[in-house]
């Protein structure tokens, strides 16, 4: 083994210790990948649950929330419906809907008066002594119906919300939570309705339909909370009036039109009242009308801008026969002539519609306001003479006319002896008159309630129309119903049945081809919403039922 000097070994070790350190290779630390951790969003879950609860509760109320409640002799339906404004809605068909701002809550109370039960009504007719106890019966029925509605609504909202919650979440605990929340919301809505209950809402009702004001429909109760007994009595009084109406109408003349009867709806003097089209359409459906006859003054000024008002005529559900009035222009007439299902008669033109032959003439005068000088009765008589001449020509051709049409009664009277029946309007009141030579003149009131003229007089004009029944074989008038609905500020409705003398029970028929020889025997029922009982009010031929407009019809 070789020996190394100590000095050399020391120098070698010193060099190693003084040499600079070798640089090391640094490793870069790569950033760790980010993990997408779900952040908690409690509001989304809450909003989703609330949406499921509201939808399920609404479906539950819609499907099983209705309660049919017999109130005396009437069948009604009560229901709670979701609403942004709350309140109460009472549907009294066909008169319209009464809305009361009774409370502010997310639920609305709907009450529908469905029908009058014939069996229960007939029992009251057969036993009049039961009417005295009808008030207590109505009160019991309302209390029972209200309690039943509350219980059924609770079951409906809980069932609907629970079922929908189970379908959406598929977890029983979530479904039960939805049902509990629905019940809580319904209870809160009920508490809100109670806290905001406004009994004075009966003094400021809002209507849709024919009526414009009817506080008497719900009585004169100043506070339903403190005077609930008075409110119940008012409801009982309304039911009693309907029952008495059934009693009166059950004694109407024994004329029952068979399915083959031709039914004519006579309207006149609509005067741009848009509500009239709804009334006409409703009457067409209810009476199964074969043809509508309009004896003019559908417009007010006859301008082209008013023509759009006539568009609903095509959808009324029956052919429309029309003659021009003194408020209708030739622009109006041309617009109607181009509409489907409309038959415009002028100059004595005749057409057969729905099995009856009609002939008519337009009013020779156009007097929309006082700036136009009228031609007077002389012009009307000349127009009536032209119509009478056309009627004679039709008879000579072997196509006799069944019904003649004119707007003015002065013109209509000139057809006496040439036609069995002539229809007219213009005077804004209904009436029937037998002319000297056997023609029956039937004058219609204003189906538009005199239009804007309704606000010019102390007593508003009623809304009037008639249903005329014709035998299909003889094409003669068998009966007619005069319909009168309360005008602006009134809440009455009246339907009067009239029979010609030769069509009453026990009467001998008139000779073939003859016209009825009497104006008919009326019998009417006129229930008043203000509390009066129905009364018989026979119509006097030609007597006015409302004041004529001062500016002329």
C-alpha cells in the first residue's frame, strides 16, 4: 500500500471543499387541477318547491275543488280559484256576472247560479205554504255549502300539491313537505282574506254583461260582518223571487212550440251598443232561432268608421235579414250587402229565408242628427206605398210574402191588407196593433237600449227584443215572446208570452189565408231584483214602455 503524504492529502481535500456547488435542476410545480365543487343554492330549491306547490294546489282546486250546493230550489256551484286580486264573482246566467271587491288575497270565491231545479220548484208551487220557511232553508244551505267548500278546498290543495310533489321529486318526504306548504299557504290566504274583508263592497259592485248597477242583488246590508243575518235574509229573498217567477211562468198560456216551428228573433234600433251583439247571440242559442230580423237604426251616424261595428253579425249563428233605418246610410247598406249570411232588403225586394218569405224597404230618410231636414211622414207614406205595390206583385206571381219589413211605423201601416204581418221599429218602445184591413203590425223597442240616449232621461230605456213563432206549414204567426231587460241603472228582466186570439185554447181557427184578428192575450212574469214579487203586466197595443228620445229615434 503506497503512502500519501499528509500535505498532499490536505491540499486535495481543500480543493473539493472550495469548489462551487453544482447547480441543481429545479422541478416546476404544476398547479393542481381545479375541482368543480357544487355551491349551495337554497333559493333555487325553495322557488322550485313553491312552484310545484302552487301548480299542484291549482290543479287540485280545479279538479276536485268545486262544491255543488242546492240553495232552496236553485242549484249553485261554489269554488275557490287562484287570483292576483281576490274578490268575489257571482255568475247569474244569462243576466251577467257580478264582481265584488270583497277581499284582497290570492284566492277568489266563484259562485255560479246554475239552474232552477224543476222538482223542488214544482213542490213549492204545489205547496205555497212552504215559501214561508224558505228563508231558513236557504240560510242552512249557505252555511252547509260554505263549510263544505272550506273542507273540500283544504283536501284539494293538499292532495294536488302532494301528488305533484311526488311526481316531480319522487321522494315521499318532499311530497309531504309540498302538501304541508300548500295547506299553510291556503290558511295564510284565508287569514289575509279575513283581515282585508270589505263588507261595503256590496255598495260598489262591478258588472260584466247586461247590468250596470245592482246593489239590490245582494241586499242593503251595510256590514256583512256585523249584520250577517241581514245578508242571509237578502239572499233568501232573491231565491224566493226566483221561485215565485217559476210559479208565475208555470201558468203561461198553453203554447209549446214544436221542433219544426220557425223561430224569428226581431231586433231593432241597436244604435251602436256593442253589448247588443252578446244579447242577440245568447237569444239565438237559447231559443234556437231560425232567422234574425233587424228593422234598422243599427248605426248612429252611418259613417264608414262605424262599419266595423257590424262585423259580429256574421257570427251570430242565424241568417240576418236587415232593412235600413234613418240612422243607417247607404255606406252601411253596402257594407252589409257584402257580408255572408246577411240579406239586405230594399225597394220591396223579396227573399225566402228559413222557410218564410220576407219583403222590405229601407227608410227613405237619412237623419242622423238635426242638421239634416227630415222629409216627414209624406216621404214615409210614399215608401210604404212602394212596399205595398211590391207585395201585390209578389202575390200576383204566386209567391205571397209572409212578413213585410220597414223601419218607420208610418211606412209599415201602408201595407195594411197586403200581408199578414209587418215588422217595424223606430219609436224605441214595443207594441202590437191590428190594422183596419187585417194586417198585424208588430213594433219592436230598442235592442240597444237607445244607445247613448239612455243617459239623457230620468228613466232609462230598456233593452227589448221579441221571439216570433211561426207554423211551418201555414207560415202564420202562432205566438210571440216579448223580452225586456232592465236598461242603465235597472236590474229587472221580463218575458211576456202572447197568443193571437185564434191560437188560444178553445178558439176556432181563422179562415185560410186570413190574418189574426186580435192583438193577442198577453201573460207575463216580471221578476224584480229589487225585492218585488213577480207581477202580471199585460202589454197594451202600441203603448210606450219608455220615453222617446227628445232628439228623435
